[in-house]
C-alpha cells in the first residue's frame, strides 16, 4: 500500500514540476517557446515506472500549454510529450547507462520534434513549420543533457535506487502457498 502512495505522490510532484518549469521557465521562439520542462520529463522517466512517467509528462506539459495560453497545442503536446517520455522510460528506466540514455533521448526527442512539425505544418503551413524546425531542436539539445546528468547523479544515491525498486510496477505473483495448495488438490482423488 505504501508504494502506491509513493507512486501517486511522485507522479503529482513530477506533474507539477513539469507544468511549472514548462509554463514559467521559458524562452519565446518564432512559434511557441523553449522551456525547462523537459529536464523534469527526463527525471520522471528515470524515476517513475514507464506508464506513470508517460502520463505525468503528457499531463504536466498539456496543463502548461493551458496556463501559457497555447490551448491549440494541448492535444499535440499531450501526445508528443507522452510518447517522448514513454520512449525515454523504455530505454533507461530499468537499466541506466550512457548508451541507453543517448539512444533513448535521441529517438524520443526526434519523435517529439516530428510531432510538433506535423502539427505546425497543418496549423500554420509548411513554410512557418520549416522555419521553426531548427528552434524546436534547441529544447531537447539543452534539456536532455541536463536531465540526463542529474539522473546519472541520482542513480548513484542508494536511497533513490531503493525507492525506484520499491515503486516499480510488478505483475502480481501467485502466492507460493496457493500454488502448493492447488497442486495438492489436483493430486487428491475424489471418493
């Protein structure tokens, strides 16, 4: 039960951190803005179980668009950031090493930028989306290394690793006494 409370608490914390860092720690670009929220998306992908990390990234980022007045971006942000975090998590939630981080963050970042490019091509037109494309890579180029370095530092702390182990979503195992009882019942013959 305590691990569920910890998961919910960490999920709420990371949702709030992503939302605040996205909405208030930002730099405007031609269309939209570059923000620090992706640092916390990387940290969430490192700390939280895979489906939780994806949901937290999607929700926190989408709420930041709402707070910032970019309501038209909310649906694409929900999908782009959720999928990006899902990719991050699949690559380095369980096994955190440099190669997995580099490959996972590169793929996740390209998918995120592609999603925004597709949306902006539809919404603003191809010339505007193409002009904004280089600026879209600034955000992951800064946030991903910073988040990865912080995650690496956190991975060296025993308490963090114990917490990750405790909150890991595991499939329920069949109780060994139940298995033994079922085996005994199947060998008994009915009179």
